[in-house]
C-alpha cells in the first residue's frame, strides 16, 4: 500500500509542477488547465493516506506534507476564482439600461447542428451582442432568423474551427478583422455605440490552443494575447474609450499567460471572487475549466454573469452584462 501511495503522490506532484518547466510545448502547458481536478485528486490522496496507512507514522507524515505542498500550490492559482476571496468588480444594483451592454459569447462547435437551442437562448436573454466562435457557413445560414433583431453583423465563416460571427443590436463602427499571428485564425475589433451614445472598444478573439492536433506549442496563442494586451495598454493612454475583450482564449483564467494579459492590459476579470464559470467541456462534468472569457476596463461595474445552458456544443455559452459607472 505504501508503494501505491508513493506512486500516486509522485504522479500528482509531477502534474502539479510540470508547468513550471521553461517550455511552451503542449505536453507541459496543458497541465495549467486541470488545476482544480488535480487539487481534488490530491485531496482524495491525502484522505486515503491519513485513513488507510498507519504502518509507519514518519513515512505517513512525509507523504502528507508532500501532498499538502502540492495542494497548496494548486489552491494558490485557483483561489481567486472562488467565492472565498473578495470580488474584484463591484455589482451595480440599479444599472442604467442605456449605459449597459449584455454579451453572449458562444463557441458553437462547428459540427454541432443544434442551432435552434442557441436561437432560443438569444431570444430569451436578448443580449446586445452575440459572439459565435467556430461558426462556419452552415451556422451563418442557420442563425439567419436573428438577422432582423441584429442588423449590425460581422461574418467570417470558416471551415477550420476558427470562424467568427458578431451579431449586434448596437451600431458597430471602425470594424477591422485581423489574423494577428496565424493565417486562418481571425479576430474582430470594433467600436460599439451604446443607447446612451457612449462608445466602447470591443475585441473578440479566438487564438489556437496548444494541443497535439493544432499547435504543438502555446507560443502563437501567447503572442496573440500578450500582443493585444500591450495594444490595449498603449491605446488606453491615447483614448478614453472603455474596453471589452471577449472570446474563447483557449487558456484558463488562472494561467500565467492570462494573468499576464490582465496585468499588462489593466483590464478586470469579473469572475474573481465569484467562481470559475467553467465553460468547457459541456459533456464531461469532471473535465471542465474556464476557457471562455470576458475582460473589461475599470469603467464598468457588473450587472450579471452566468453560464448558460448547453447548446449541443462542447462549450457552454457565457453571458455577461456590464454597465458604465
């Protein structure tokens, strides 16, 4: 039994600290994602050691200390995305509808054919902006019933899992689409005008992930995200417009890259102090983490934040409503 505990502890220790290696390879970086799951497994291992192994108290104490060290390291990263800490973004109790913006971010899964589920959600929630990711020509046609309510649109139908569509009830201007780092991986940048007449800089992004089927390394994703963060920081010194960034970043909220993005850009994450709002994977309860994000400048207060019901995709849609202070 002691050997079993040694092996399990070594595996958990390896998975906990392998992301510290100076490598961008997906084999290393992927273990930044399941920190919560590794923390749960480490806790189970701790309970098992304390309850089942009593042959040698010195060995037992050593195993417990090692597991506590690994657990503490995981908690360090995920604790901000729990209700234990104080929320970083205040809630506005009586928001002004004319100064508010509600956005649904939905990675639809290109091969998914349950478009009516998304249309129903949009009709129920009435967002100002709907962002669809992985949307191809089939999805562009299937979402046609929304065109009447959303006259301002950006269409980038692609068959490579990186299509993107923007449906907006708010006027959009200064629209640019860019393949910032990789060909065939677009982002959309525009200015949205609220009902109050105030304007917001919006950035919608979906960089490719580090994985065995796409990019072997996280380098391209990190370059795109950190490049955008620097651009936002530079523009903030030149422009007084509030900023929103929304999309599937193919990175978790607690990763060093996402934390660097927030630090450089100066944007806020409304999930801090409220929960992780895990949006992926919709079909696997134990394998879920927060891949879809909404970041904003300090000009906003939070009205609501929720993960919406599944739409047949491997992602849950994310709904965020903000109001200018």
